[in-house]
């Protein structure tokens, strides 16, 4: 970025902009000889804007940064030139001052130069050309000083601007020399490591970031080849959690001494999200497979149930067809019926029928949960939805040896009648499944005498359907409660959760249903999740008598 462009961005007002307000350089002449002032002003007017001051006090009043040089008489009433010289230098140390005197009794001019160090000493007996040459030199000298000051100011502002860019980056930016020692350490690196830049400067990179020790050879190779490169993602443990860091190395191509800039980005959430996308894709495939298997299971279940019913009919003595067949084969149906009862064959038939009906119910719930659906709300029996979700949860945990769902006491507290709640049925089923799964996992392991109990309540309040899922687990502290809905946040052991269930549930409830999902918990007091779903103005329910009631 050029200095002119930078000046436009940060709107610098420089000495140059001040000098442009006047057409000629300003020269101040301080002398008590008014005739001399008038002569010099007239003689110099073509090249300079002359400020004539008949006294030192007036000169100090009119002195400002537009003045490029001062011509100063030495012998004056009130204050002599030496006192005024000191006052000028205290205000503007770099302003060139020329002593201009005809006083013959002064010390040797060389002694004056050594003692006060003015820009020059010119005798009034000298001609105007000599005086003008000295003034020209003084003005040129001060003009160069101004340009240098402007350049230093612009360089300082450029450095501050670039430093601000570097420190504002969300990435860790680390500058290295050819020996891989730190020469720059931005604010993000400070925040991540706790090491301030002044302590990091000059230190070997591996002493500040030990996890980078194994990558230094690659960094040196990149410096040699002068070609940027992305290194393999760095995987390390931090506070018991696996973290992923992306590493990009940029060699300093135009620096003879060599060096590089390393950019480090924490991509843990991105990696976990990508893994979740893969898992989600697999789950979608499994969901479709489960739906297909469920359809296939329905066919043999229907045959089993139909065969049980037919077998009962063909063993019944009341049917004439059975009697005829029994006579042909010499079978006493009454005695056969007694035998079957005594051997509890009919009981076995009942068990087969009950198990088949139970399996059919599970299959139907799976179909309801995995069925492709359109994103629109339909009036839903919320009590039925809760029961279906509980049934699925029971079957899920029955298959896991670590969880004894049957030993958990499930308490249901539903209001006498509940309105049909407008919602996307499968999405709210997913939310309820997550809440129940969360409650079950909170109960294992359970220490002390705490009972394993889940309480589910459903009711209506302030035109909202209110569903609460409470557990008697160990509860959560305030810091965990604050983060419980954050994506990827989990307190579960590896393999037991991804930290997305509750965050996805919150998104479904708030974004798709304009409701809310709340949590209350304290250590040792379990947790309660409250699901709030708005009711439409035309929701209609039926009370116990079957009469329709507006909700």
C-alpha cells in the first residue's frame, strides 16, 4: 500500500498540508531597526513571505509552525538576541535561526556559533545576496526536516495500521526468521498461549508451541523453496479434548535473510461438523434402510397373526367343519381342547399374538419416525406422540447392556384433555427423543440413594403447549447450563454423544416452530427441560364427553 493511499484511508493532516495554505515560505525577521525590516521585506518579497517583527516579544507571539526560518538581530532593547534564540529553540527545536548583527563589540562569531549553535551568522555589513543565500539554505534545510518528519509519521502510521490488521486477525499469525525464531507474535497467539509478544520475541518456535516441534523441518523446507504450503492438520489434546489446528506456511519471498509467516487456525468445530455431516448421511441411509426393513417385517407379522387366528378357529369344537374332520380322523375335539388347555398351548398362542402386536407397534413407530415428510405443520396428538417416543426409547435402550430402561420409573402427568398442537410431527418426535435420551443418560451412573425417575408433563399455559421432561440425575452447574445448547458441547464420554442433539433440538423448536426450549438444573437436583410450542387460534379439542371445545 502506497503512502498516498494510506493517507487517504486514515486522513492524515501533515505539515505539508499546512504549508500548502500559503504560496511562499515564511521567513521571520526580528530586528529593532524598522527601516532595515522594510528594506529586507521589500528585497525578499519575490521569494518569501516576510514577517517583520521589531521586538523579540512580538516575534514570539507570531511564531508558529508555518515559519521556515528566523533572521535574528542580537543587540535589541529589552531582550537580546541570545535570550530570544533560546526561547525559539524551546518552542521549535529544529527551526533554523540566523544571527544577523552589525554589533562589533560582540565575541568572535566562531565562539557564538560554538556556544549557541545557530544555523548561521551573517554580519549586517555583508551584502543582500549573501544574506539571501543563507536564508535559502535555512529554508531548504527546514523543508527537508519537514519531509523527514512527515515520512517518519507516515511510516509510524503505516506500522500501526499494519499491526492493527495483524492483531485483528482471528488466526494465530507468527513471524519467524531463518532460524525459526519468533520475530512477530500477534494478539491471537498471545490469547491462545498466554505468552505476550515481548516474551515470545527471539524464542524458538518449539519452545512456545511444543506441538509444532515435529513440523519445523517442513517449515525450513518451505522457506528454502519459497513456495506457500498447507501442512497436515495438527491434532493434539487440550484439557482432555481433541483439538484440530490447520497450518499454513507463507515464506517471505523478498527478504534476503529468509523467514516465514505461519498461520494457525482452530478448525475443531469445522472438523466435527464435517464428521457429523458424514454421520448424518449414514443415518439417512440407515433411516431409509430401517423403513424398508420395517415394511418387510410387516408382511411376516401379518402372516403370524393371521395364522394364530386361523389355528384358534380350526381347534374350536363349535365349528361344524372342524367336527366333520375330527370324526373322519377319530379325534375328540373336546378332549383335544382340554389337552391344549392343560398344556397351556392357548396361552402360548396368546403370547405369540401379544409379541407380534408389540412388534407391529414398534415397526409402525419406526415408520412414523423415519418416513419422508414435507415441512409443514399438522395438528398433532401430543400425548400420543410422547407415548410413541417413549416406546421407541424403551426399545433403543433395551438393546444396550449399559442401560436398564425398564428399571427407570416413568411418571406421566398429562392434563385431562390436551389440544392438538400444530407442529411438524417427526421433528417434535426428534426433539422429544433427544430430551428423553438426555434424561436416561443423566441417570447412569447414579450414585447414592437417588431413584432413577423420569417425569414427563404435558399441559397448556398462555396459549402454549408446555411439555417438561425431568430427571433425578446428578444435575448440572451454572457454567454447564449456560453452554448446554452450544453446538458440539458435551459432558459425555467419547462415543456417547456429539454435542449436537440439544443444539439441533433448540433450532427445530425456535426456527421451525417459533417456540422455545428451556433448561433448569443445579448440582444434585436433576434437570428439567421445558418445551414450549405455540397453539393456533383455531385449535379444537374434544373433552371427555366428546364435545368439541375451542382451545
